[in-house]
């Protein structure tokens, strides 16, 4: 009878070990799939939070500095971007970001990091969507 039970055990697949990891028979266990999936999901979430901006790094830094220095609500700046250009701040092209920067400086003051408080001339190429 012991032989019959042994034969049944050999025919059945091995029960997974703790944590869902079955021994492959070579003493090595496969990487836990759930942990890898969770890590991949977390990496994707971090990448979305750090999604690259379409404008230049200097423009990104200036927009963020204006928001910080003037205690602007990021939601309001995002709303202004959507109102003027139909897209979020991170998706603005260099020309559109330039228009947003001009708008923020016009509304909230500041020299925008330019020496001696000089202002750059507004370009006619920026028309925005609010016409």
C-alpha cells in the first residue's frame, strides 16, 4: 500500500512551496512572478510621474521656479495651459511653453531669471487658443 501511495504522489504535480514558488527539482526556485509584476507596475507609475517634458529643460525649470516663487497653484497653471493650448504643461512644445512663461510673468510679475529685470519682446507667433 505504501508503494501505491508513493506512485500517486509521483503522478501528482509538486505542491508549491511557501509564497507560491515550486521547487523545479534542481534546487533553484524561479523568481516570484507577483513580485516582478508589482515592481514593473511601480516602475511604470514612477515613469509616468517623471514623464519627460516636451519643452526645454530650462523652460521646465523656469515654469517650476515661477510656480514655487509665486506660490502658484499647480492646478491653476495646468488649467491655464489647457485653456490656452488644449494640453497639459508637460506636453507643451518649446513655443507653447514660451507663451505660458510669458503669461505667468505677465500675470504674476517677476523677471523670470533674466538679468536686470529685462523682458523679452512678446512674439506674434504665440496666439494661444483663447481668441
